[in-house]
């Protein structure tokens, strides 16, 4: 039976592709300077260092490849209606073949104006192996920047994402610590009666919401998820 399957993914799904998560053992956020560099304050006050940090992440994503978990989700589109709501700023879901991806925190593959990142006239794709340079004009005279949500900036699109989660027949959360708000609140919108799964090698405390835990990495966990989906569709 064709189901409406919604995924909420975070940095953990891309960690087996070699992109570090923000928290955890090798997490980027263990370095306080990096936390600062991902803020709007750094964009305006330390622009050169900010751009170097963004360019480094863009190059890392460019060099990475989707893994079996991204591929599994893309493949599900053959049988189901699939929506991916991701906190990730990489493009590995798209490169794996997913066609319906919502980026809550923006995309490193895009650039925009520093004066107004939502102004569609200045949002465009830019290959991730091409560095953004100090002085690059976004088109409105402002510094060109990555089209991602920085600390201190507003997350848009939450209402639409919440509606999508509400309508899901099956909801799956992969590789997120659920500590970044407002994205983390999405788990509360899933219908109480639908099957809900969380794939993460480390426990995240949401047991009371009726989620079934698959305590493994993303690439291993999707194999268990496949068995669960077979069972649901039987
Ligand atoms: P997070 O770094 O806070 O948490 C990562 C989670 O992934 C942890 O719970 C960890 O246990 C789990 N994890 C680690 N390895 C895993 C694996 N192999 N398989 C499955 N899960 C694994 O990440 P977050 O919750 O997504 O929130 C952090 C913010 O960082 C997000 O806003 C996101 O935009 C951003 N971010 C994005 C990327 C990316 O685009 N790839 C990378 C780093 C951070």
C-alpha cells in the first residue's frame, strides 16, 4: 500500500558520508570558535573568517557522497509518497535521488544577500567547490553569503513542516540530537496512532511520545526500518 512517509533528518545521517555532526565526540561544536563562526555576528564582524569556515564546509560537502541511508530514503519513492524534512545544509539527500526535500536551515549549495537572505532575486546556486570571496557582490551591493540559517537568525518554514508531519502515515527521525529548536519540536506533531521510529546510535529521550527506537547508525538502522515497513505493509 502506498503510504505517506515523512523523514526528519539531522547531521547524523551524513556522518557516515564523512561530514562531522555538530555535537558528539568529533562534533564541530566542541570548538567554541566554530560555534561563533556559524553566527550572524561573525558574518558581520569577522566576515573573512566566517567565509573561510563556510567555504571549508562547502568543500567538505562537495567532496562527500551520499551513503546507504540517503539512498534508502530516495529509493522508497518508488513505492511511497516520501517527504524529507532535513536540518542538514548539505545536498546529500538530493544527490541520492530524493525529489521532495525541505531544508529547514537552508543549503550550502546556494548563496544569497547579506542584507536580506530571503530576497529571492539574489538567491542562486553556486558550485560548492567554488569559494565565496570577501567582496563578492550578492547583486544588491552586499557581501555574498551562504544561504543557511546562522545562530541568531530566524528559522522559516516551520508551519508548513509541522503540517506535513501531522499528515504522515509513518514518521521517521534519523540522526538528530533534537536539541536544535524549533526543528526539534516537529516530533510532537506526528499523529499519536501512526508508526514512529527514531534511528540513532545514541538514545534521545522521547520515549513518552510513542517512538520506537532503532539504536544504530543510519546505514544499519534503515535495514531494520525496511523490516518494520514490510511488517506494516503486510
Ligand atoms: P547534532 O550534531 O546535534 O546531532 C547529531 C545526532 O546524530 C546525535 O544525536 C548523534 O547521536 C547522531 N548520530 C551520530 N552518528 C550517527 C550515525 N552514524 N547515524 C545516525 N545518527 C548518528 O545534529 P542535529 O540534531 O542535526 O542539529 C545540529 C544542527 O547542525 C542542525 O541545525 C544542522 O543544520 C546542522 N548541521 C548540519 C550538517 C550537515 O548538513 N551535514 C552537519 C553538521 C551540523
